[in-house]
C-alpha cells in the first residue's frame, strides 16, 4: 500500500517538470507531462516491461529483450531501474535487432541479433549502403 | 642521469623527431631522393603499438597523451597520441585540401596574413599525398583545382546529401577521405561505416602503422628508436649540434647534419624554447577550429544510407566577402546512425557540423615550465573573428537547410573547451624572421640545419581539416631540400 510519504514523493517528482513546462510554454508542457508519466511508470513497471511497452506497435522477441538488458549491463553497467528509459537506450535496442535489416517492417517479429556496438561487432551498420561500391 | 652519448657509430645525416604524418611523409620523400648511403635516426617518444593492442588499450593511450602536457587552468583538451605513427592512430581520416584563397587571406580579404607559398606551389604534393593515402573523393568536380583525379571513387551519398547536391552543385561534394571506398591491395579493407573512426576497428583508414611502417622497419638507412623522449637541442654557432633524448632512464645525445622536428604544435615550440631559439616567438598563436553541431529532424526523408561516417562537405559558408569580417565555415554531413526515437521516423534525422576557422591569438600559447619533458599550455578562448562566424550561423541556416524538408532543428552551441582534434600554429612559417619561425621550405630562419614540420607552421588554419596540407608541406620540404641543385642528397 502506498504511504503518504511515497505519494508526496511521486507527486513532487511528477509536478516538478510540469511546473517547468508551464513556465516554458505549451510544447514543454507536453514534454513535461510525458516525462512525469514516464517517471511514474518507472516506479511501478520493470524496465523490460517498459521497453516492450515503448515499442508496443512491434512484436518483440521476448528472450531477445532480456538478452539486450543483460548485454547492455555488461557493457555500460547496471541500469537505474526506477528511471525512465533514455531514447538512446531504446534506439540502440532497435539497432541491435533485425528490424532495419528488414526495411523497418512493423509486421514482422523483431528479433534481437546482438548488442549494437560497432567497436565489437564490426561492419554491422544496418543502414549503410555500398551499392555504388564493389 | 646523464650518460655519454649512446654509440650511434658516428653521426647521422638526418635526425627526425616524431613519426606521425609530418615526419613520415618527409621521410618517405627523403628516402626516395637521398643516396643509398645516408643514415637516418628517428626518435619517437611513444612505443610501436599494434592495431589490436591499441583497440584494447584505448584509455591507456588517452591517459598517456593527457599526462604528457600541463594544461594548467585551461580544461580544453588537445587530442594526440604518444605512439609510433602519432595521431594517425586516432584521426578521422578527413582529407580535404585547403582552398587557394586559404593561402591568401590577407591579400584577398585583408585578414591575418598570407602564407609564403601558394596553392599552386602545393598542388602536386597534395596529389602525391592523396596517392599515398589512397584517398576517396568526388568524381564530379571539386572546390579546388586538381591536376589528377582522386585515387579512389567517392563514397556513397546519403539521401539528404543528394538533396544538398541538387541545390548546391558547385558547393557540395563527397567528402575526400582516407577511409577507402574500395579495398586496397596492400591490405586495408574498404570502410564499412562503423562510425567510430578514431579507433577504426577494422584498420581501414590510413595510418602510418598500416601504410608507411616499412619506411622504418625495412629500409636499412633508417634506425627507429621508440620510447625515446627528446629533451633538448644543443645549438652552437647557429647550428644544431646534438639532439638529447632520454630512453629507459638514460640520457643520450645523437648528432646529425640535419635535424627535423616533426612532433606536433605543442612539442615543436617546446623544444625550440628549451633550446633558447626564441626567434619569431615560437609557442604563440596555438589554435584550432571551432565547431557547432546542428541536429535536424527531417520530414519524410530518411538518412544514413551513405557508405562512411561523414559523407558530404558543404562550402556554402566558406568563400565570400563575409570572410573580411567573420570566419569561413565548412559543413560536414554526418552519416553515423543516431536515430530519432519516434515511430516511423527513426532515420529522419541529420547531424551537420559547421567548422569555423580561427585566427591566432598571442595569449593562446605553449611555454616551458619546470618539467623538462612537458610543455605548459595556455588557452583562453577563440578569436572574435571565429565567434562572429558562429554567431551568424542561425541566420545562415535558412539558406543552407533550404534543400531539406526540415521539421525542426537544434543548434548545439559551441563550447570553447571542446576540440576538433587539431593542434595548429606556434611555429609559424613566413618570409620575415621577425614574425615567423621557419621559412617557406620549413627551415628555421637562423638555424639553417633545423627544419620544423607539421601543423605548427600554419600561419592561418582555414576551416578545412589540416592533415593533407601537413603531408603535402612535408613532401615539398623534402623535395626542395634534396633537389639536385642543392647537392645535399649526395
């Protein structure tokens, strides 16, 4: 059961960016609301669940999502479990799958193919084209 | 400790300090022109580190270079490598030439000073340097006159590049680069757009290690000593009479008819100052370019189809009368996939980098301090001339971005503490000994058996990447030195 102290902490967390947004304009309000919602969600849902939710319009290979988190932790260290997932984290996941290899086809199962790290897995840029070359 | 000179079995014809671009291109041409009996000693402060070792010890290499200088109160980073091949181990292999007007800034725009030589004086050496590096470049013209086509065909444009090219056919080109667009017989694979070029994981970009190592290891005229830190030049009667260096805790002295400093713009002036060679104010005018990133979100145009990390160069803000009052800029179009986190628009983002020239400021300088092996670096900020260029960018963007379907963009303001990875100025080239350190042949004005090579001799720096010009100057210096009429090759 949520305590009064926890409720106030959550409310404060969510209100702060919203207040900044009010001061900065309507566009920022939308950003602040999104951010506040993400922070709230981060308190109650696992990061894996939130990544699947972020890409709710795609069918993700579930074991691959778990593997991505493990590989990310191995490379960059532990992920703060109660902070929103960064855009870089989410797009790196996409780069680590076969999504772009298949022309960003949203109807296909998105399979994890390996942690996207060009230092370790070389010549694996799924977007580069060499058809003018050899 | 000071020990007797190491037994070098007599004097050398040439002592080279450093093994990066400036030294290696000089050595290449020197060995082509010199007789079979010459003896060359190369003193390299770093060790010869294989490519695989460098990949595994990147942090160590960065710490080593950071520890080699005193930056004092200035937190601005200066990127270089203390290793055989120097900064060729960490460059991005961008190889545009300077424009002809870059050599005539005073004559054409009334700004700073002219170089004592012209684009035409360097043209054949630019071509030779491009051949040695197997540079890939545009096949449909270029912003500067060329006597030969590029050795390799251009890299593939991204789709935004194609839009730039349609709108600015004479001001937008494939980036010339020593990241090859085709595999090279000697073993360098084709660039495959990993996008981490400072440490190219497949050893594709040109480095001294992968392409000119044979000069040091296979030519019997050359002796390479790694781990040898040059600490002092002995000068008497306007001649360098000895080069003191420390290796494995032992100080030695080597002697040669000719000494060439090819360290970098931090260490070249440092060694001159330590030798008491203050003519022409070595150390003053340390500088590099200033860059601003612009992140553009596109509407309906995907990006990242190019075949290398940086695919296009824009000259829209380079030449023109604006250069009388504010800095020229070169625009880089980036192809490293940094995605938008937005459904269906993942690839609709473009990073542009605007690189502004700077002018030398006397307060930005290298001095000697208490440490006999470390230069002291003083850097405050870039010039007002550069800043005026930067300040103008937002109003210039309407014209520059016109070919693109722009949804929004963000200008990421420059920070004077960031770096373009270039180290320039400090031992200026010129005709007047009162205001320059070396002449147009890169020979010290007073000490005539001493050459200074590299980006330290640039009187002005242009917005263009400096490495190809450094290499061309070194080829020319060796050629001039050993021209048959001088008789020095025998």
